[in-house]
C-alpha cells in the first residue's frame, strides 16, 4: 500500500493470522508470510511499520516448529548476494526468536554469516552503509538475546 496506514493495517492482519492459526497450518504458510514480510524490510520507510514487520517476523519464528524455522533460515542465507541488508536484519531476528537454551548453534552460524557479510567478497567494495547498519543492529539483538 502507498499509505502507511494501509501497510500498518495489512501487517496487523498478518500478525493476527500468525497469532491465531494453528501451528501445523502456520508452518505450511510460513515461507510465504516470512518472505513477504522480509522482502518489505529494506523498502519500508515508516518506522512504525518497520517495527511491526519485526514483531510479525519474530512472532512467526517463535510460533513455528524448529524444522520450519530451520527451513526459513536456509532460505535467508541464500540472500547474501541478492539482499544483504535483509539477510543481516533477519539473522538477528532468528537469534532473538529462539529460546536461549537452544540458541548456541544458531548463534554460531548467524555470527559466521554476519562476518561474511562484513567482509564482502574480494571482488567487491566494502558493503554499503545500510548493510553495515543492519549487521550491527543484528549484533545488538544477538548480544541482548544471549546475555
């Protein structure tokens, strides 16, 4: 939607779907909901709608089972070249969504992916500031989740 109010209403509707759908049904639709919300992250200009996207993604990741969450993480890790800002932003949300007791291996793989984003590839320039900012925001989420 062109207007912030319309985007906020749509996000609120999706959030209610995530809250009220049974886990089995939600897991089958999680890829679609996640991809749509994640794709909007880098384009969202309204700070409130951007925060609503975070809440929606976190709620989805917390409600689905571990195998569905792992499938979404595999999807996100493929975005390194095509959507590095979204990748960096989503990685912190994954760590925040899982219980602290089960997050050790996830934190390790997320930190490796963030380190690769920081380095970029040898053939390219350093990442743009938006990617760097998203990386540091994810580091902040990780530190607050594990401490």
